């Protein structure tokens, strides 16, 4: 295994905000066993409209990407592709955005919205 990341990992974008992990697992699980579904959420735990799905078998992942890319899921055309991991380890050209996190110009960390 040369890849730092799981070769069976897919990036799914353009999701309907109503789409949850269970639905994703149901839809993508048709293509093969899934080891992980990671739906990206914001701080208020609302879906941000994209997810990562890791298949146990990279071949299943490829088929799922081919089959599902551009398909409509819950009324939204979704984008499915192999997840590409930024290579922090090799070469060090891309530095992890550690510094930009704590001083973001938009000040997103200062004012928390507490609404449940």
C-alpha cells in the first residue's frame, strides 16, 4: 500500500443538506462493503453538503464513483470522485493550515452561535 490514505476512499460533494450517513450508506453500499461513512458537518452539526465514504475494496470504490458521479441524490446532482489526500508527508510543499485556523480573518471562532 503506497498511498497514505485508503485507496477505497471517495469524496462525495453537492449533497442535499437532508442527506445523512444512513442514506449514503444505503445508496453506496449497493456497490460493496463500506468501512466508513464520514459526513462533514459544521459546528451546529448541520451537513455541509459533502462526505467521505471508504470502501473496503478499492475496486468497489471505483465502480461506485463511476456509477454515482453526476447522479441525482435527493434532488441534487452529486459529485463523486476518489478522495485525494493532500500530501503533507511528501516534499512538504503544502503546509497544514495550522496558523490560519486560530486567526481567521472572518473571525469565525470569536462569535459562537448557540442555537439548537
